C-alpha cells in the first residue's frame, strides 16, 4: 500500500499508470487511498479522485471495487458535503448507462444478445460446450459476449446505488431517480427476473426503515416530500409490472402502496388514486375476480366524477357503462356455499384483504362475502346514480337480466344489445390516467349470465324440455357449452336440472327439496319421535326440588359474587407483577444490547485490522499469480505456435504485451476456424445423404401404391361378404320371433282372468285391513281423550292444593313477622326504662360522692392529726357519764359505735353525724349482715376489744371514713 502525502499525488500516480497501460494498478492505488483512515476528512481533490476511480471501475467492469469506494466516500462526506456524493453517484450512473448503450448499439441482433434468464448467474460449463458444438456464427457470439457483460454491470450499478442510498434522508430524490431508471431498464429490455429482484430490494429497504427507527439519517416518511417520492416509486413499479405482464408482482405492488398509505395514515392525491384503481381493475380482470374488478371500477367512477372537472359527458357515460357491465359480469351465485370450513375461513380473510385494498372498511367480525356481494353492488349502483349515467343499451340490458321475466325470448332480446355493446369503447380524452375502455371484453361473461338467467326462468315454468328447444332458446352457445355452464350452476345450487341424452330432454327439479329438505330428514324424524315419547311418558315435575334450592339461592349468589371479586383482585395483582417483571426484563435486555453493541464494535475493529493484513497478503499473492500467469502464457504461446499449420503463424509485434488472455484468444480463434471447416464438411455430407434418401423414396413410391390398391380390393370383398351374412342372420331371427308370438297368443285370455282374480282378492284383503285399522285408531283416540281429561283434573286439583298451601304459608309468615316486631318493640321499651333507671342511679351516686368529698374536706380541716390507736379498747358500760363522748366542738373523729352508745345512754350534746339520706343509702347499699348487726343489734352483739377495733381498721378508708366504697 503506497502512502501519499497529499491526495493529489495519488491522482498523478494513477494518471501515470494509466498512460503506461496499467489500469489495474492505478485502480488499486486509488482504492488504497480511498479506504485509508488517513483521508477521512472531506477535501475537494477527493471528488476528482472519485471521478477517476469510477472511470477505471467502469472500464474494467469492477463493480465490487466501485461499491467499496462509494461506501467509503459516503462515510467521508455524509455530514460535510452530501451534494458531492450525489454528483459522484450521478457520474457513476451516467458512465454505466453510456457503456451499456454503446454495447447495445454495436449489437446487430438484440433479442439473441439478451437471451439470458438471469443477469446475476455466471455462464455454466454446459453452455460453453453447447456454444462450441452448435453452429452459432462468430459474429453473433461476439455480440453476445460484448453486450451481456455490460448489461450485467449496469444492473449491478443500480443495485449498488440503491444499497448506498437506502438510509440517506438527504438523497431521497436520487434514490427515487435511480429506482425509476432501474424500472425503465427492466421495462425496455423485458428483464422480468431482475424486476422481481428490484421490487424485493425496495420492499426490504422500506421494511428496514420501519424496523430500525432510531437510525441517524433515516428518512422521515411523515414528511410530505418523502412520502410523495416513495409513493411515486411504488406507482412506477406498479405501471411497469402491468406492462411486463407480471400480475403477481403487480398485486404485491398494490399491497405495498396500501401498506405505505396505512403506515403514514395519509391519503395520496386523486391522480395517483386513479392510477391505483385503474391498475387494480386490470389485475382483478386477469385473475378472474369479477366482483373485485367491479368494485374497483366503481371506486374509479366515483373518483373521476368527484375530482375530474374536465370529464366530458361521453367519457362519463363510457365509464358508467363499464361499471354496470363489470357488476353484471359477476356470477349470480356464491361459489363458497359448498366449501369446507377451512376454505370459508380463507375466503373470509381474502375478502377482508381485498376490501381493504379497494377502500371498503370491513370489521373482521362480519362475513366478508355478506358485505362484498353482487346484490349489494347492484343496489349501490342504482342508489348512487351510476345506472342513470350509463348508455341506453346498458340500461336495457340491466333491466332485462335483473328485473324482467322472459324465459322464451330472453336470448333474442339480449343478442342485439350485446352486439351494440361490443362495438362501444375507445380511449378517454378527458381522463388520460385511465386505460382504453373496451366494453367488448364483458360480452362473454354477459352471454354466460344470460344463459344462467334463461335456465333459471325456464326451470320455473317447465319440468321437462327437449334439448333442441333449449338450444334454440340460447343463441349464444352450442348445447355442449350450455351443459358445462349448467354443471357449474347446479354445483353452486343456482338451479336444479338433469340432462337425459338418451331421451333427449332436460329435466328441472325443485331446488329446495333436493338441497335443503332431504339433507336433514333424519334429524326432523328424530325430533318428532322425541315429542311423541314426551307425550306418552311425561317427565315428573321438579317443583319440590326447586323449592328446596330457592331459599339458598341468595347465599349462593352472594358467595359466588365474593369469589369473583377475590379472583378479580388476584388477577389485577398478577397483572401488576407481570408488568413489573416485563419492565425489569426490558431493562435487562437494554443492558445486554448495550454490552453486545460494545462487544460488536470491538470485534469489528479487530476484523478491520485483520482485513487490512489479509489485503496486504492478497496483493502479494496477486503479484505472484500475475508473474506465474505470464510464464504460463509464454509457454502456451510457444505450444500454440508449434500446433499451428505452416503459413498460418501469427507473429506478435515487438511492443505487444503477451498475456494469458491474448494467447487464449488466439487459440479460441483457431478453434473457431477449425470448427467452421468441420461444419462445411458436415453440410456437404448431409447434402449427399439427402440425395441418397430422396432417390430411395422415389424408387419405393410405385411399389407402395400398388400394395395399397391390392389391400383396398381385399378389404372391399371382405366387407360385402360380412354384410350379406348379417342380412341372412337377421331374416332368420325375425321368422323365429313371429313363430314364438303366435304360440304365446293362445294364453292371453287365461292370463287376464288370473290377473282379475288376484286383484279382486287383494282388494278385499286391503278393505278388511283398512277397516280394522280405522277401528283401532278410533279406540286409541278415545282412550287418549279419557287420559287427557283425567290428567287435566289431576293437574287442576294439584294447582288448587298448592295455592292453598302457599296461602297458609304466607299467613304463617305474616303472623311470625308481627310477633317478632312486637317482641322487638317490648324489648326496646324495657331497655329504655332500664337505661333511665341506670341514669338516675348514676346521678345519685355522683351526688353522694360529691357530698362525701365535701365532708372529707371539712373533716380534714377540723383535725390537726389523725386519731391515735388505743392500746386496749374496752366496751364502755351502759351507764357511762356523758363526759366520755366527745363534744361536738372538739373537732375530733368519733367512731360510730361510740356515737350510738352515747345516744343510747341518754341525751348528750349533738355530734356531727351524716344526713339521713346518707344513712339510708348506706344501710340500703351496704352488706346486709353488717348493716343489721351494727344498726339494730344490742350492745352485746357488737364486737369488743381489739376485734372491734380491727374491724374498724378494715372498714376505714384512706381518708378516715369507715364506710366502704360503693361498687358501680
């Protein structure tokens, strides 16, 4: 690899190598410069280098080198100067096209020169051998070898440019222009295989644009300019496909256009839509889809009427006539009636796809064949006024075929109308986007429809008709064709008929009886038997079971409702967990993608370094191979000179470069000359053989004629003998038959008498059996009538009894409800009284506590210290002096028993005692035993000494009170 300080030096070096005839070395030098990392910044000299580089690639037919160079140059000038890349690519296309045109102009026979199925396939060894053996002229073969390689290179150029520009948003116009040129190339030279590949390439490019939306320079299909370019490309693809007759590819192009419109959710211009629907009409007509063909014409008529302001009345009438005739050409029966379930599902999916392509929005839940049908289309044409715009012949034909009943003269009425329609048509002057309209293409379908209508109408008035009469009613076809049409109609349940060729008649049947009534007669018979069994053995009533189930029905419904709510909450929780897991999975996948991308980048760098090393090794090996080829060429040249005849040696000039190709060309030229000489010898030998064969046949002709005449005479004699023998045998058989007839005629009277006896005996037997059967039926009817009366009485009694029981149950339930309400009311009143008593008690206790609290405060204020505990308390005598009791003014605590003792002994000074209310409440609330003991007992019953003092200690409160705390 040569390193240059400046790019201009590489260009000078390439010019020097070109001047000395080393174009391959010059190309390699420029390739090394372009692919080098040193010149990754765009400069103006790089554009000149690319022009020179592409010139060399085109001269040497090195498409792979051109592709590598364009890819590297795109990387260099993608962000700096895209216009330079555009100029370079245009120059490359111009050079390739110019070379191909020059090669084509040099060829004399273009059809033979282009007789190649695949431009990308290499020549096979079988083809080389065949070209050597065959008698192809040298000039034709040289033309083939001259033209075909340049067309291969031009095709490779288109593919390379499309691959480079597929993701470049700034060169969308150049991408579209290249696609248009490639389409024109395929159209001009009838390259169907390359056209299919080109469509697939463009389709894959668009799919990759939608798949990788985060690319840097990806074209934006939502922009109006980009969308228009892509739509123009697809419409050009559709036009070329129809012109080349590739109808399957045309249909796929239609699907591409529809997918592009759905992708951007924007309707294209009306002019493009007209082209779209006009091509759809051709595609559907070729595929024998008359229904969709008629719907496409209907859409085309709507567009022309709404958007074409220059449309003339004559053209509008011609388009409306095409729409009506296309709708009438649809078969009047559904071909999917006898289809299987899988075929019906496929037909439904196909109808949905076709309806979307045509522009009718159908939901998948509806049946497509119910939405897109012949009857729906005809009613739409009448309601939209399409029929009123058609010509008078078309209107008359529509009314005769769809509304009138003429079974005997339908053909005579329709035939002149069809003759007038077949002469109508032509180009549309005010609608250039539409193709030439020819109404004669619908005549065969209309004749078939008229035949079907005639068969349908004849079947309504005749049960049997002769074949000759039916053939006279159908002037369009012979009876064999009518028979084929009728087979299709019978298969699709349009008409029921049979053809009896032995009797020469056509038998019409009842369509309903033959198709629907007999196919389910066993099911109808089974249903009737079930009804009879139910009448003879009725099912017992289940009212009792229902009565046991109904009371628990509300609980069951409530439980089921709760279970469903719980299940719903569980499902919601599972959905949340699943969404969280999916989010975590997406995050992990993104992290893995980032790591993988980083790893791929590192591997790509390593591969690039390895590729550079491999390229250097490859260049060294190529130089060695060239040196070896030069030696082999020299040896081959010497060997060729030795094998050449004397006087035919070709001495090479001194300055001429000896290569292996030159030597092989010389050897090939010699082989061609030798083969031409051999062909001349073979032609001379063939001519000699022709003379010999002609002489032998001239000598054998009289002998063959004489043998043929003898054979004719022998066969005529044999035929006459056989004919005479057959006549004699027939005469003998006739005489024997007459004798047999006369012998059997004597027994005729006896036969008739015996027949009358048998018939009379059987008639009497039949009458007897009939009478017995009628008597038995009448008895059965009477018995069944009595059973029905008894059953009705039983049912009436059961109904009355159930009604009585129900009323008793309702009265019992009402009584129970009243008692329950009364008990609830009494309990509420009792509870209110108890609450009132409890409230009064609580108020009383609060008042007592308040009084006790005041009393304690007064006691605490009147005493300096708590009273001392006596060492040995004794019981005071009954006649104790009054001085023992504490005075009221002392302010000391006095036990209750002392106060009572003082009161019992006599009048004393008043002591501070509790109020009466307090005393009553204490006696009423305190323990009954102690209250009686301490209030009403004598002095002897009271505790004395330490026990009395201990009991007082136990009863005394922390504040000095001897009364226990009341319990709430």
